[in-house]
């Protein structure tokens, strides 16, 4: 074997570098929770500057990978910082950093049993456990896939398979399928429907109320209108936590509607379905067990690295109808329902054994850690909302139901531009990370409280920081 390959596979080198990397990561984790003034959440650089840096880096001769890893960390947004309150990316539980290393080492294929003997088995155990937690009966089952977007697409394919045989027959002339979905649903639903060939006509967006929940009182009207236009409605989709505002739709009402018209009921619970772990917040997902399919991201509120998504089916056998296909080189029995051959149900062939991360959390910390996380973060959302309401400089966009809170700084003039500028200054400074969203055509600041170590004090400082930025903008205009 060539010298380079020999060296590259050296177990001793790996041991030495591995110890050093663990030191580096442990130091990062230890420092992430401190209140040091110098702590940056994000070392903001313009894309062109970033590109130039890495283009030059790429030309350098091979060096110690530890120096490279440190450099990558220093130049990346750091989601474990207490002042990271931006998108719904979780500060991964440290134990999952270790299980990820094991996952990368074993590099299981998962599509066929022998390439994922443990992984396929853990997927069955974990998804059926989650299904029970959501309130489904013994018939429910599922599998793990790479992300909520792929999970939602797969669920909609199942809905289509239940309604029509387009998988084999293709679309017939003039056939127009459609789905009913909240106008606040994540864009991946729209994308999934377009991938399935539904086009703009097939995505029927139902307006939301003042809490950004789907207006269930309009469902019948929108459905009848679609029917009168010759559309075949195949599914209605509910959100258990919308992305922008964390709003929970009235799942019972949607379930009643879907039963009345015998439509597939899918729930995008990527963010908010884990409320099932908390007796205090479980009421938010009342009716979830009436859905035909549910997506739950382990990598959001369940603290695992991205991507890891559970796709649960009320009737486990529905999952085998999605991708009916022959793959002789993988499975000898093409038409049987074999939970242990992962590729039969999943879009993916080679697939990461990401289930190991959530399984490891259950085994080492127990289910309690999920209850605590939900209750801490959802509670913090309520606290932050109260702080905003108590501060006359700010306006709360709505009463939050979970850990996603939208608000804006109030002043004379164009509030959208002002808040966009504030957000830009906060980002560039790097001490906090907040994001923005558009609600009713206006720009708002948005926080997702994902780190249970973020304190009220941090949030007070965030509001102060925003006020300072606003003052500097107003002063620069004078
Ligand atoms: C409600 C909801 N659904 C789906 C998605 C997409 O999930 P993923 O990023 O895992 O593909 C998101 C992502 O933020 C989301 O918030």
C-alpha cells in the first residue's frame, strides 16, 4: 500500500489526534456557558471574505488537523453559546457528539439488514416508542430519515399512494391533485408538493388566525372550492409548531375534517411534537394520534445532531406502499414488509445510523431529559414574552405557545427597515444571534430558545443590546 494511505489509516495517529480533539471540544463546551464579555456567538464575515480565506487555506500544505478543526470552530457560528437564540438548531447534547463519532466509525449502510443490523433495529424500537408517546396504538410504526423536509415529502408520497396509483401509472391528462395546508407551513411542504408534480394549483394555502394557526373554520370552504375546480384533494396538513412563530394548529378540528372527507391527515411536528414528553405542554398536540403520519425532528427539540427525523405512520404498513420498487441486489423478497431492511421504506439507500444518537440519550439520560428540556425552553419563551411586554420599547407579535418568540423594536417610521437594520448590527457584532421573519408583511425579530442554559439575564442583555443598536441607528439618521 502507498505510504500516504498507510499513514492515513494509522490507528496510533487517530488515537493521538482523537485525544486532542476531545480536549478541544470539551474546552469549547466548558466555555460555551460562561458569561465572558469576549464570548462571540458568531464570528461574522461577509461570504466573499470567507471564501477568500478558505480558498487560500486550501492551497496550504497538509498540517495538523487539530489546527484545522480549531480554525473551523473559530470561524463558525457556535450553537452551544447561551446567547445563540436564532434558528431551531439545537446545542447538541455532549453524549451525542460521542455517539456521532461511533456512527462515523461504523459507517453502517442501513438500506439492507446486514449493513445496519443494530441501526434498523433501533429505528424500530425508537419510532414505535415515540409513536406510543404520541398516543398511537400498537399498529403504529415508522423509521428514521434525514431531515424534516425529506420526512414531509415521504409522508406526502404515502398520502398520494393511498389515494391514487400515480407511482406506477403516472399522471393522466388533466388530473390535478391538491393538498390543503396552512399558509404558515414550512416551505418544504410547498417544495414537496411541487416535486410530486402538484404545481402551484395543487398547493392550497389556508389562511391563519391572529395566532398564526390554520383557520380550521375555512377548511370546508377551501375544500369545496378545490372540488368544484375539479381537483382531487389527497391530504390536509397540520402544523405542530410552525417554523416562524411556533404556533400549534387545532389538530382535533383538522382530524374531524379529514375524517369527514376521508383525507390523509399529515402533521408536521418537526419542531413541536416532542411536547408529548411534557405533561405540562402535552395539551398542545391534542389529537396528534388521529393523524395518518407525523414527522418529528430528533435534531430540534430532542437535542441530537442534524439530521435525524422520525416519520411515524398510524398504520405501520402504509410505509411499505410508498416506494414499491425492485432492488434485487439488496432484497430477495421484494414485496414483503420487512422492518429490518431499511431501504424498503426510506427514500434513502445508504443512510446514516443517526438513530444511535437519540437512542444513546434515552439509555444514558432517560426520557426525563426531554421533559426538562421542553419545559425549560417553553417556559423561557413565556418569560421572554413577559419581558418584552413589560418593556415599552418593544412590541410582542403574539403570545408564544412554545420557545419561538417574535417581536420588534418600536419607533417612529418604517419599523420593518429599522428592525432589519437592528438585526444586521446584532449579527455583525456577534455577541448574540437572533434571526428575523416576516409576519403580516412586516419584518420582526425572531428568537428560538434552544439552549436550556440561556438565562433570563441573557435575555435582558439581549433586549438591552437591541435598544443600543436601535439608538445608534436613530442617532446616525439625525
Ligand atoms: C416545522 C418545520 N418543518 C420542517 C422543517 C424542515 O426540517 P429539516 O430542516 O430537518 O429538513 C423545519 C425546519 O426548520 C420546520 O421548522
